[in-house]
């Protein structure tokens, strides 16, 4: 029996090493107690055997031993069952721990954050591979055993060293830290790190560093900060005053223009209530519109007069969740200009009503019909129609416009794409049936929203006499052109730069150059040795003097010279200014003798009628042709 007990004890002792440390300690303690009891029983048993006389006691002890043995056997069976349960539990715990470690490794490998474990000296022991490659572009093998500061931005190395020193001094989690690390491609990556000193933890025995990529956030923050600075710079430079209010009507920002306008520093206003700082605005249109803008969350624009500054202001408000943004502009000058404009328009209407010109204003409707807004009284003097007749009949559709000119005016209006000034000349048919020419200067108003003309303002002048004079002048010019072509004497015209403007057929015949060869070119008939005399003569012509039977020598295209008599007069433009000269040449015939010819020509110098008048018959109605 004792041998069986010893075998079971040896079996139990062999399985103790398989148990966890805590269970080993418990079973080791029980095993030692059991062994001690058995040793005591064995000693008592041996002492009993040595005394034959105590056989009875031995039997008694034997019974007691059997009882204790059964008790110890029951205890051993119980311990054996506990051992089996402990082994099963240990196995399940080991499996769960293995799965947990595998899961943890998977999470570390696939974590969006970069997790690293550092040794006490700061070297990298472990690092999550996927995050390392994704965030910094390195393989794990490249960084194991390295120091983190190897990749740190030089400006950030001191703060990291101070952070690591603080971690080593105080176990546990440290506050977050931001620094930059160099990517494998040479760029800089912003990281936010949280360190946890677990050197005291035997399962870790290191410093855990969790790093998160915040480059995008930092760049966005930098861009936002730059944008905000740009906005502030713009607000400081704009010509409008600008300020912001919070929900308590306290100033949170005041730009430089507002300071200048109010003659108050922004330091005096920031954090102050607007109605207390500017009591004159309380219970006025300012407070009404400000409260309305915030309550209805709508933009508001209004104009008002502010007595304390003796100024008119245009105000625009923009509500937000934080409060109210306000732009304002001093429009006192504009108001004065508007008042002056109204006075000017009033004076203009009065003056226009007593002159032969008339002014008008039309509104153009979407269907392109015209609605007369106002028109001066002088319109009746020109058209014969009253203002009321024109107002009820429309604009271009009004039958006083000549039918041949309506389409031209409509096309001119149709191609408008912006506001601008237009000038037109067109005919009208008066109430009495007379045709008159009108010069119309108008301002067209273009609406960018509707993309069409919405209004026309203008003034008209009767230019019928001018048009008739132009027609007569045109007729006279045609007669003169025909006269110069028919004249057997060379006629040459030049402008103030001595460029040819007139060259008749006789000039082509005498001098040899075609009209197409000389028009717009310098006068080619002056020989090189006669330039001085020519320019002296030309200067006197431009000064208003005429030349009568002036002898001169000119050259032909073939290079030969020819003696000529010259008559010239200045040419004048429509304003009466000298624009050049007209020259008529007569050849001095050597066959008839130069002395006789010259004497004959000189005898006619003082006559009022020029010598060439005998060659032409003047058309009826053309007067003073001699002055050419």
C-alpha cells in the first residue's frame, strides 16, 4: 500500500512542472505536506513493528493509517482532478494567448499608425513594417537598431531629445509631440507621436512610440493660415471699412479703414459692444437692419446718413454662425455728386427746352418695344409731333422715323453687348411730311443679368441744313474734279508734307508720271538744284500766300528739264485751316520765243481773272472759282 502511495506521489511530482507558476507553488506546498505526513506514518509504523507487545496499538494505528490514507488518497484524487482542470485551462489560455499575440501582430502590421518599441538607449527594437513603408518609405530592416533622430529634421532634434529624456525619467504615457521626419524620397513628413515608457513591464521592457502621419493636416493648416493672412491683408488694404461682431454684438475684428473713419483704434473697440461704443446707432436703421440680418440670416444692404460724422454710408451685412460681418463705405461724395447731377439734369432740361435740340429717355422692354420716359419740348419744333403723341406711339416703331433707316437703327441696337455711347444720323418724316436729317447722340444702358439693352438716353439735333450743304459741296467737288481732268494745263495738289494729293491727266502728259505712281509720294518734279526755291515758295503758300505766274524749272520722268509758269493757292479744310496747296503749270514755249511769252504772261499778273479761265467754261452756280 505504501508503495502505491509513493508511485502516485512520484506521478504527481512529474506533472507539477507542466503547471503555471502559481499552480506549481500550490501543488508543491501540498506535496511537501503529504510527504511529511507519510514520513511520520512510516516512522510510527517502524516503531510499532519493533515492539511486539504493542501489537494492539499497531492495529489501532494501522486502522488510523488506513483512515488517513483514504483521506490522503481522496485528497490526491481531488488534486489530480484539479491538475487536469488546470492543465486544460492552461492549454486554453495558451491558445488564446497565441491567438491574441497573432491578432496583435496583425493589427500592428496593418495599423495606420506607426508603432515602434525603443530600447532604453533610444535604439529601435521593433517597428510596424507596413506603416513604416507607407508613411516613411523604408523597409523595417533598414531601421532596426537605428536611432529615431537619424531621420529627424535638424530643427526638431532638440525637442525629441528633451521628450525622450522626460520619458525615461517618468514611466507611463507622455503628452503628444509633433516633429518632422525625412521620407525615403527626401521630403519631410509631419508626425504626431505619443510615447509610453514600459521599461518596467517585463512583457514589453521598452518604450512604445505611436506615430501618426499629420502631414496633410499640417499642410492644410498652413494653407488655411496663409489664406487667413491673405484675407486679413486684403481686408486691411480695401477701401471699404470692415468689422465683425460676435453673437453678443461685440467687436471681434476692425480693419484699418474703419479705424480711420471712426478715428478710433481697434484696441479700443475689440471686445466692446457696438451699441455702447456707438450709441447714436442704437434704435436706428443700423440696429434694425443688423438685427434683421442676424434673425433672418439674410444679407442686407442699405444706405443711411450718420449725423455724428456728417456722412452718408452704404452698409452691407453678412450673417454667420459666429455673428455678423459688415462692410461699409463712405458715399458722401457720391451723394453730393448725385444731388449735383440731379440739379444739372434739371438745368439741362430747362436749357434743352429753349433750344432747337431736344433730349429724351426711353425704356426698352423685353419685347424690344420702347417706352418713352421723358422728352423735352423742343421735339415738337423739329418733328411737329407733341411729346404725348410720341409717348403713346413708342420709339423706333414711331412712324416719324424714315422707313429706310429703321432697320439700320435696329441692327445697331441688336449688336450691343455692353453699355456705351452711340452716334447716328438718320432721317425723319415730320408731321407735315417734310424729310429732315437728325444727328442722334445717345447713351445705351445694357443689363448684364438680362443680357439686353434696357434703356436709352440721348439728345438730337436737326442737321438738315448741314446735310444739304454737304450734298451741294459733293456736287461742287464732282464738278471741280471734272474740270481738273478736262483742263489742258497740269494741275498738281500737295498736302503740308509735300505729298501729292492731286495729279490730273495733263500733268501725266507733261511730266511723264502716271497718277498711280505719284499719289501719296513726295512731289517728284522738283530738280535737285531747285529744292531751295521750291521750299521757300511752299512755305509762303502754307503761310497763306498765292503764287501768280511764277517762273520755275521742273523736271520730267525721263530726266529732262522744262521751264514752267506756276500759279498756286493754299488749300483749306472744313475748319478753314491750310491743308496744302493747288498748283497749275503752264509750259513756256521756246518756239514762240521766251521773251515774248514772258512779257505776255507778266502783263496778265494784275488781272483778276487767271490766265487759265480762257480754257474752260464755268458751270452755272459755281462762284469764286478763281480763288482756288
